């Protein structure tokens, strides 16, 4: 099934923000290098990394395989992290002829058929937001993951993901996709109305025309969380449609995180989200009522 406006000329770019994630960034880049469809551009937006990322990316841009295909842009490191700003910088540097973008994070691994599948979906549904599944790997040795990528045995990694609702292990989720109700039930067929809670931009594709209308991510969201759901809420308000496809899988690579710090940022950004869009059911269930930012709502 496809839309009546199907197209054949899909010009695709992958954008990835990063900040001091060199070990996992290497895995993402290797998974991009192993794609069976290599006709895409990549834009990596580096927020002031000091862990060797700059030198690694400089080296990549000089390699024949990435020359003319990889754009690296840089911004200053922020103490709180500026995901919205870093993604917007990447979007601003996407080549002008690109029609669609795949938004990922620098701790993801893509299946070797991912770009081919995304291209087909964008061709069939050129005006829709495309949503792929994200599986959260348990703790694994990075060389093991790298070997699976190079041998194009990513499915073996998928089999290592516990068949459970995601739980945090040292700050990072492990398990199936966070959108349990979406991917564990009957997946909607064809183009449906976009729901904001689906818009986790770890493995999602957008028409550039829609992102232009939205003016990118809201940079008032600082630190961790909700800048992606805000983008989805604004897209839904414009009547954007969505196509959900489980076959387009990505794997999140486990790494320890400072969850206590990020949990605080999450509640602050959740407060901003509620003030912008109202108290929606999918937001209310995520409120930590003991957090001081929600004091007014407890009264």
C-alpha cells in the first residue's frame, strides 16, 4: 500500500548529533558504511567533543568512501547539552537537494538494509513521518557489536535484546521499544494521523518540507528530553501523517548514564512541554509529582 503521491526521486540524508560519544559514534558510522544502499548524505553535528571525536571525524572526511558524502559541523560544548540546537545545526547543513532526512543519535546502530528500506518507504509515503523500531541492547562488549556490524549480522544483535518492557540499567534502557503499545500490538497500516508520543527521534524520518514548516526543534528545550515529542506535537497540529514500520529497526548501544542528572532535566523539560501543549494523558503518566517544578500542579 502506498499514497497516491508516491515519488521515485528520494534524496536522503542521515543527521546525527553527538557530544563526547566517540566509542558509540564509531559504531554508528560503521553501520552507515555497511549500508547496501550507499546513495545518501550524512551530517554529523558535534557539540564541542573533547574525547577524540574531532580528530576521528576529520579523518573520516579525508577518506575516499566518505568524501563528498559526509558533512561535519561543530558548535561549542554546553554544560547542560543542547540537543535541539545541535540537531538544528545539522538540519541547517543538509544539502539543499535533500528531500527527506533520517534522524538518529550517535549511540544507535542501523541494520545494513535500513537506507534501502527508508528510501522505499519515503518513495511510497513522501509526505509522512516515518517511524522505525528501536531496540535497546543489554551491556555488550563494543568489539562484539562492531564485528556483527562489519559482518552484516545485525540480526544476531537483535536476538540479544531481552523480550521485556524496557528497564533502566545504570541509567540506560534495556529491552524492547519504549513505545510498547505501538510496536507490541497491532501496528497501524498505511498512513495514519501522527501522535506526539510516537515521535521519539532515535530512528525516525521526516520530509524536509515538514521540518522547514516547523522551523526545526524548539531550542528552549535544554538538556535531556521532550524536544522530540514537542516536534511531534507541532507536526500533529499541522495534520502530519505517520507510517509505522517494524522492519526498519535500529539498535541502541548500551552505555552507562548519569540518570539522576538527566531525570531532573527530564522533569524540567516535561514542565515546559505541559505549559506549551497542555496536560495530555501521555504526559501526565510521566510526571514525577515530587519534583519541585510541578509544585503548582500539586496544589
